[in-house]
């Protein structure tokens, strides 16, 4: 499968027919998704209609857009007008979106072909895509293992070679962590650079939409398309911003720090080996790297409890709207006219256990007598984390380290231990709390141990608003290292 950049260029030049490109993607989906279960709704007819629209635009001699004919899938928590929108939950089963999300509008306007919506942990709450009410997604590298989460469906769709790019959302690591576990590029933009309109909310001060792609250049291209001010989303930035695709992909003279906090004892030794080799690759490209002694990010060890207090508190408020009256089905377990009893029955029956756990935690953290001690204190520590990152960026252009503490684990291996699962966000949550742009790029396969032969991700994090520089560094790294290894299911990348 070609890159999105190449497909769009060849469609615009007339070398490729967008309808043929779409049919080939549909054929890959129908063949490969049987193994990985990346999709909840393939939405094949919509894809064909959009391909026809691109073809008609070309016949008229008009510009079909920067993503002309490129098949792209969306995580099923982003609205596409008239399509199902489940967020991986039974409580939204059968619900159809009444409008297009901002990102869907942007993609369609640039000629993209939206090929279905992908599986996710219910309401994006998870790190393995095992929490979906519709069954787990499987990692294309080893179908007995998880693809990561919560954007595991989007990551698996790209890693399996079904589409060159998919969109995911991230609250605490849900783009970068599955990208690392599936051997692809995943980019979390600066908070506020991409509109959240049409995204089912989890943690409103944390949620960000970003691309997962087989090539770093494609991640940059899609980011350029979806980023920008949205008058309907007050958190989006106004004004112009540099292009990520035209920014010079050069590592020469780039100051890259490796905080020892990123090399935590919880990180698997084989993961550290691959990341160490990746650091040497950065140096070969002209980057100046330095290990930053422990103590530069003293508040980072609080990031997991702070993240879960903030995210769950916001989730408890955001998910209050799902009561069986406004969206989706109502529980039939209680035949009663008592409204409160019906609300409670619906939420108990149709929310999954992880969602109920997080709502309970968030409700407790916001309750009278506890809000000051838990929620407000977590906001204070969150600010300390941002300040510590900001101080480091006075001396360094980027920070580097592993994306995930470990490789793809077996399905079911961590699902009974919530804390073990929460540690998946150990290295990704800090950048989310600070609202910083961060990318995970594949940096090889683990050579030995539990994760032998499975992908490892290198994380590159930059200052707020420097999305273009972070993506340029990812593109430069990939250019030096070469095309990333592909999963056995991916097939021919020619």
C-alpha cells in the first residue's frame, strides 16, 4: 500500500482512479479485518460515494484537494453525518450522528474517502481496546496481543495496511501508545490546535484528535488538513500556524534531551535497547542529545494519579448526559415509571465496568468535602508538571524517550488488574496534562525477551505550538532510519 501523500499526488495527476483506489481499500478491509476486528462499521457505500465525488471533481477540472482519493478511517467517537456513532458502548447502540465533526468536514473538503469507523475502548477509556462493548481489536503483528488503546482500531487498520491513515483521539496516550504497539506513527497535537467539535467527550481539558499513519509524512499532511481555528470550539487557537509538511525535515543542530524520568525502572529493558539505538540514529542526523539527570521533572511521578483524577472527574460530568432518554437505547431490565430508577438501570446495564469505575472515581473526586483535597489538588500538580516541561524547553528543542513502557501484551493479560493497565499511560500522560505536541515513531523491533519481534516506539515531545517542528523531526528520523518494518498482515508496501 502506498503512502497517502503518494496516492493523493497520483490521483490529482490522473495516474490513479479514486474509485479504483477505494475498491482496493475495501477489498483489503474485507480480507484483513476478519483477523484484527479494527472496524465497527466499514460504511462501504459512503466510501464509494465520496470516491465518485472526487472522480467527478477531476472530470470537471477542479482541484480535488490535498487528500484526493485517500482512504481514511475515523475512530468511532467522531461524528460523521448519518453514520452510526457508538463510542464503543452499548449505551449508544443504534445512534446516528446528526452532523459532521469538524475533522470529518475538513477531510471531505480535501477529497479524502472516509472508509468506516474503527473500534475503541468504550468512551475512549482504556489502553488496550479490550474494553469495547463490541469485542477487542487484535494487533496485526500478533493477533493474540492487544493493539493498544483506546485508538486501537485505528492503529490496527493502518498497521494491517487497510488504510494509510486513520484518525484517533488521545486523552492520556490513546494515539501514541497504540501507534507504538502497532509499529506506526501516531501524533498528538498541541491541545487546542484541532477542533473537538463532533468528538464524544471524555476529558474536555485533555481530549485531542490526531492522525495515525504508516508514514510520518502522511501524519504531517493530515495534521495540516485537520488543524485550524473552529468558531464553534472556543478552545481552538486563532491565527495562522506553520505548515507541518513544508517544514524542513532536518535534525542538524537540534537539541534533544532525554530525561531520566522517561527511563523509569518500569520500562522494559528491551524497549530501552531499541530506544537507545534510535537516539544514536538521531545523533547520526546531526542532533545533539543529552541525558537529563533525574530531578528535572520531579512532579512527573504524580502524572498517573493526577491524570486519572482530572480525566475521571471530567468524564463523570461529560457522561451524565447518557441516561437512556436523549441518546441510544433504554434498559429494559426495570419495568417502572420511576424516572430515577430507569436512569440508574440504563447506566448500570449499558455502561461497561471500566466506564462505571471511572465515573465513580470522578464523582467521588468532585463530591462535597473531597473536591479540594483531590480534584483541586490534582489541578495544582498538573500546573507544576507544565512548568517543569516549560523550564526544560528553555534548554532543549525536543524531549525524547520510549513511548510505552512495554510492547504489545497478550489479550487478557492485564484486564483484571486496573492499576497495571493504568501504567500503560506512564510515559504519555505527562505531555497530555501539559497540553504539548508529541509523536511516536517506530524505532525497530525488540530483539529479545517477552516482546521479541514486536514494535517499539520512540517519543518526541516539543513545546506547545511547535507541532510542525515535532513532525519535522519525526519525518527526518524516518528518512534516516528507513521505511518502518511492517506487520505480517500488512502485505506488500510497494
